[in-house]
C-alpha cells in the first residue's frame, strides 16, 4: 500500500492537466486534481473556444456586406451582444460539464480548491482546509494576461478574461499589443461594429511570424478600417466623462475610447504556489524550469503547459500531458516533438503557418528558395471587398525539402493543418508540384506555384 494519498496529484485542470490526469487514472493510478476556478482551463473557459465564437460572430458583419455582390439583400441587420455572450456562456457551461464528467469517469478525484505546495509531496487544499500527499505532483496552472502596472491608470483597462463578460459591446476600443491575442480581438471588435485602434511597441505586428505575413495582416487590418500605430507605448490612461478613457501614448498623441484592452503577453501563474518550499526552480518570468520529460528541479514534481513557457499552445499542453502519463504510468517513454507545430491567428482574414519563417530558414540553411503568390480570391471577385490572399512556401534549395508554409486568407488555418502533415513528414517541393490541383479553390495555389520568388531592393526585409 502506498504511503501517499495519491499516486499523482495535479494542480490545475486545464487542457494539459486534464489529459495527464485522465490518462494516468485510466492506467490505474490513483489521481487527485485541484482547480480553483473551472475545469477546462484557459482554452475552454476564457481563451481559444469562447474567442473563436466571437470570431465567428464578427465575421458575419463582413459576410452580410459581401453577400450583396451575389444578389442578396439583408435589410435592417442588427447585432445583439448579450445574445452572443449568453449563447457562448451556455456552450462553455456544457464543455465544463463534459470535462468534469470525463475526469470523474476516469476515476480521478476533483477538488474545487486552490492548491499550494507545503513540501515536495504535500499539497494544502485551501477550500478543504486540509492537506493531501502524493508520490508525484504535476503542476499545470497555465498563465494569465500581463498588464503593465508601471503605466498610471493601468487598472482602467481590461484583458481577454474580462472581454468575454462585458455587459455591452464598446463603441470604441484601444488595444495594446501586436501578438495574436491583440490582433484577434482588434478584428473581433471591428467586425462587430466598434472603432478600433491598435498600439504596438515594435516595428510591425506579429513579430514572431514570417515578415510577409506580418506585412499582409497589417495591410488587411488597415483595409478594414483598424487604425494601427506601431513604435508607440502607453504612457498613461485616465478617466474622462462617462465611460470614456483617454490613452496617452509615448509619441505625444492621445486616443479616447470606451474600452482599453491589454494584450501585451501572458505570464505563468506560479506566484503563491509554494514552489520554493518544494525546491522547484523558476526562471525570471516565473515559469517552471523543466527537462525533456517535463520534470522540474524537484524529481517528483513535473509541469506541463503554459506554466513552463515552452510553446504556449493548447494542443502542445495536451501532448505534454499525454507524454507525461505515458512515460510514468504506462511504461511507454514518450517525449513531445516541438518541430513543425502549426500555428494560427484568427484575424480577418486568418493566418496559418507551419515551419520556418524566411528569416529563420536563411539563418539555418545555406541555400533557400522562396515561392510566393498574392491574389484576390474568386469568392471576392463579385464583391467590393479588397481582401487578398498571400501564400508562401520556404524550400531548402539543396534538398528540395519544404521547410515552411505560410498563408493569409480565408480558411488559412484549415489549410495549414493539412499542409503541416506534409511539412512535418519532410515532403519535397516536387511532391507538392506533382499533386494535381483541386480547382477552383484557394488551396490549389499551394501546388501550382512554380516560379521562384526573387526579392528586389524595394522589398521589405
């Protein structure tokens, strides 16, 4: 009989923690799970899932307008924010219930409580007022939005957490940030009818993506009427009359808006977890340091997902959680492969990306070929929309292997999931070329690009 209450105790019931706990329990481990908010984590409760519903809602605004070119007329079109939020909440409640049932059906015990480490094997459950012990502990508490508290009036802004529960749609919004969350919410608010300004400190948005992707998304946002200000910071936020806030920028200008939205990054939520009492080391940002097996500096304590700040994506957290359970509870040593992970930005139009960006490929490989196409999709020929598609393929010229693929355009995320299989499998450009095109589609361009792109001196770096 074990000397501990649990074989595994998981702190945090997000995507990674739930997957690890369910699998471990299915393999015979006695598992406990503590979650202080709601089972499902950031993605299900206040991230990817509710955000995608808001994206869908905002896309209808464009669709109604574009439908005119196809003979449709939609008079007296209106949008009701409370209806969207209520329907979204009902679906999140349903998913939360499914996650709870799945954990219970697997045999795990769930504690609705904040959990804090007392030592490497002891967890204090605050809501329960008692301690439990475990042979292994898995920390999967995720991350939370970062707010720059050095900015006077920072508390007047909201984050993605609060955006899902606004009582009404703001008429004007100022977004701080240039990453995927900032871009997505800027497009959401604009699509639903708000005036939107995005302020970013860098030279251009989406700095971790291929430069052509960044440029294209920037142009498309401006085409929609989103004001994009780069190389600027928030200096101060102050309350004005009514609900108006005034944002003062480092450039000397100011912007008035109903809503100020912080989207300047996320940070691991490790504060107050008692990590120091268990000897668990963290980096300067509070992320738990782990090895290839997600093991921390304390041998029996592990961490997966955003709390480790490796690759902060829900499917990656799920893979990490599964690899942990397979390794330690199914005698099947498994590691997570971080190569060629597909990424998406649900901007409007959306982004799909997998593999090397051009600048990364040129740094890593001796000879690189670029294939690129920009065009107006067939769908928009009969509309007044100026939206354009960008597709780009990065190739190792010495081996013909496709190193990366990047798309801006309708259904880009759906396409890139399929392309990612080919890129991860190491297929060559010839394999793409030998594939018969499916016509008429946007995706056919991926197998019909034959001419190498030769940059000119006027091209952006």
